[in-house]
């Protein structure tokens, strides 16, 4: 049988929208995509973080767009920018997120709502905004960053696990709805990884030791762990994978 894919992680010339682009998990994936010849719209609420990325990568193949993933008009404008400047969009990476950890007896209602709004509703709106552009391109790839909390039930994680469990189901439903349009919708579920999102929690030695002890491979995640899976899901090798949350977690979910 002929080799179908000479390079299963080929992304050269592909154009993607990245939300939460200035974050700790997004940055190495952004660098890997740009290094391999992709062109990106980098979206985040953190304008200074985006400016630093453009300073690093240059503005030829990366454009910044300051906007909130819960804002449908901002998402539509980011998609328009991609189509206008690159002529097409081939997919999107959503790595925007919040992590409020609090015992459920004391969890603030507004914080709970905001977590669901950004992590779940935002992920849905991001997908919805991309779909017409991807259909116009003849298909595409949507990739969200979910979490081991899509399936693990850590105490004090009701808001976060609720949002990420919901995200895994949204990914399944969208994968089914848009399969006939050759649009794949997937998520990567990382284990706890040191970034701005988690640094405060991990500075507590007991929290850190428990987090590492819960991971069979005996270490926290590294942002770089996500590069290979992300490239595969964007590249030819990911063409027939949809609706999945793929855990990249050193065995954290094997319980
Ligand atoms: N770090 C971890 O341990 C870990 C583990 C599993 C899953 N995740 C998930 O991965 C994603 C990225 O996390 P991270 O560790 O890189 O966090 P991070 O805080 O370093 O990055 C998140 C980025 O999202 C941006 N953002 C936040 N709210 C936004 C909004 N409303 N609109 C647009 N951008 C917004 C922030 O400005 C930031 O740049 C999140 O969804 C997180 O839940 C993280």
C-alpha cells in the first residue's frame, strides 16, 4: 500500500487562529507552528503578552489581535483578520483558560460563572466563529486545551472540572456535527504544568508534592509535551481523528 503521509505533522503554509496565545501552554506550540511555516493570528486579552510574542517572532507570519474569547464579535473580527490577511484559515487552537480552585462551600458564584464562561462557552464560541471559514477552506482543524479535569474529580475543582468536562462533551458533539464538512474538533488534556495559571498553587510545597505524586510518570507536565500531539492533530496525520480528548498526562488519568 502506498505511503499516505510522508510527513504526518506537516503544517507549512497553513493558517490558524490561536486564542490564549500569550499563555504558558500556547507559547511553545505557537513557536513550533511558526518554525514549521504556519501563519498565525495570535489572540489574547493580554496585549503586552502579545506584543512580546510579536517582538520574538516578527510580524510577517504572526499577527496579534487583542480580544476576549467570550466576545463573539471579537472572535468574528479575529477570523475576518485571518481571512483578509492570509486569504484562508485552516484551523484554530484555543488555549485560553482560568483555574479557580476553591472548596465548593466557599466558591464565589461569580468566579464559578466566569470560569464556565471562559473555559466552556468561550471554547464553543471560538469553534462556532471558525466553522464557516473552515468550511470555505474545504475543511479544517479545531483544537482545544482541555485538562485531566475533563475526567478526574479533584476536590475543590467543581468550576474547573465542570468547565473542562463540559468541553470534552462539546468537542464530541461538534466533532459529529461538522464531520461531514471535514472539520475535526479535538482537545488535548494536559496534566498539571507550571505556568502563570498554576504557579501560585504550585508554590505551596504540599500542593506540589501531591500533584507530582498523582502522576504515575513522576513529574509535572512540561509545556513542550504538547507540541507533538498538537502538530499531529493539525497535520495530515490527524485527518481522521475527531471528537477526542487526548490526554498528555504521564498517566494521571489511568485510575
Ligand atoms: N497549566 C496547567 O497545568 C494546565 C493543565 C491542564 C489544562 N490547562 C489548560 O490549558 C489552557 C492554557 O493554560 P496555561 O497554563 O497556558 O495558562 P496561562 O494562564 O499561562 O495562559 C492562559 C492565557 O489565556 C489568556 N486568557 C484568559 N482569559 C481569556 C479570555 N477571556 N480571552 C482570551 N484570552 C484569555 C490569558 O491572558 C493567558 O495568556 C487553559 O485552558 C488551562 O485550563 C492548563
